[in-house]
């Protein structure tokens, strides 16, 4: 009898079928893809307006993932001259791999608004015209004046004024240009390596454990650098768990509830129709 894992590999080994599973009709906002992107990149400076396209490239079946660790140390020489060398050694910690059922290389095209970052102007001005302690407090509300004076042995406003040079700096943040989602310049393509894991029978906890195991095992790995947008790659793999579509119905849990739970953990939950 063919197992569910075998069915997953047989049916999803075709890029078109795998891509269709990632873009179900019931997910018009492409939350599944957004979950994968957020799990792979630091998008703090990026607002994704919409996911425009997903292309499935290479599919690798039963990819072995070995846990790695890094040992660091120093080698010091004292004669005939002093020298110090820092060493780092990466290696596998186990010969027993964690198996990724399908490793998919995705190219995700998004329309996104990028934070321009940076400062438009920085202006510093002297702020030593205060004549009372209350005026100082108004100019520098972020300073605990009593503690500051006690720390520096200051007891009068004259001593406070003469003790230091005070500056107030005004930073004007660079404003973003009006966002045009139809501007071709706002379209970016991101690479995502997706580790898909088949779990059957339906078990929410087992699915999360499998996903977390892949995540922890690959923690020391780094993803490919991304130059399209100012987003650091934070994980080598996004992780998706594939369940049988009929699984939630038998348990009384809805697939939407499962997807929300998994998305909160940074994991995509996919449901394959096996009928």
C-alpha cells in the first residue's frame, strides 16, 4: 500500500503541481507565500504589497540535512614573536540526517514598498542658553536632571551650564516617494528554498515538531545573499508541512485554524487532496 509520503512525492514532483499547492484558490492574499518569505528574510524595511508570481524551479526528493556545529578557539605563539590566530571549525555532529521530503527552489516575485532609510538632514545646535533648572528640563526632557547633577557633583544652574557643552540635534528622516504598485521598479524577485515535510496521519503537534526539527538542524546554515531588496536572509530554509486534505475534517479541526496556528510559528501548512 502506498504511504502518504510516497503520494506526496509522486504527485508533487512536478513543478506545476507543487506550485498549484502553494497557491490555493482560498488564499487570494497569498498568506502561505508571505509566511515563507517572513521565515526566510528580515522584512522590517520592506512592506509587501502583493505576491505577483511564484515559479517552482528545481525539486529534490528526500534531501538529507545533517546537523552542524562550529568550534572556535585561538592559537597563540609567544616566541620568537607574539602571534595570535583565531580558528573556526565547522563539522557535522551526527551521521543520522533529518530528511526533507521535497526541497523546492522557488522564485517569488513581489510588489513591495521599500523603506528609503537614511537621514535627509542632521542639524546640531548649542543649547546652553538656559538660566534655570526648569528651562534645562524643558530642553532635555529625556535626562533625569536630579540624577545627572548628583552624579557630577553639580548643585547650581551656573555649575550645570559651565560643566559641559550641551547640543541639541535634529534629525530629519528621509521621506519615501509616493508608492505606485504599478511601477515596474517596485517588483522584486526573491529566492526561497522550501523544505516540505509530509505528515500522516493528521497530527498538528507532529507537524510542528517536524518543522522545528528542520529549523533547528539548519540553524547554522546560511541562505544565499539577497541583493534585490534590503532584506537580510535569516534562515536557509522556509518550512512547509503537507497534510492530507481530509485530515482536519476527521479531527474536527478546520484547515484554516491549522494554517493560522502554523503561520504564527513561521511554518506554512499545505493540504493535498489525495482522493
